[in-house]
C-alpha cells in the first residue's frame, strides 16, 4: 500500500474549514474512517509533510478538547 494524495477525497467527502481571509494553514493532521472491501472498518491517519510529532500530539489534544466542549475561541468571548 502506498501513500496517496487525498485533497480530492476530502473535497468529495465535503470537508470544509472555517478560515478567515489572510489565514495561512501550515500543517494538517487527518483521520479517515475507512470501510474495507471485506466490510471491516479501520481508521487511517495522514499528515502534512512538515508536521512533526510534538505538533501532531498537540493538535490531537486540542481536537479532543474542542470535541469535548472544553475550548473557547478567544474571538467568541465578549469584549469588556
């Protein structure tokens, strides 16, 4: 099995990001649920070339916090 580019796959799955004008994405960590030909289900992980292990771990930890509702975006907080 060889590595495959997944941009078109992510597009076909309807993956979107909420980016503001001028934002510059620099790394990506992607988790994909795959149903194999025999019906078994697995998870496959992909990452951008420049993603190092410590940033990947930080991104996963942040994603868990976001999914569990423990993250508040500073832009969403009321200003005094």
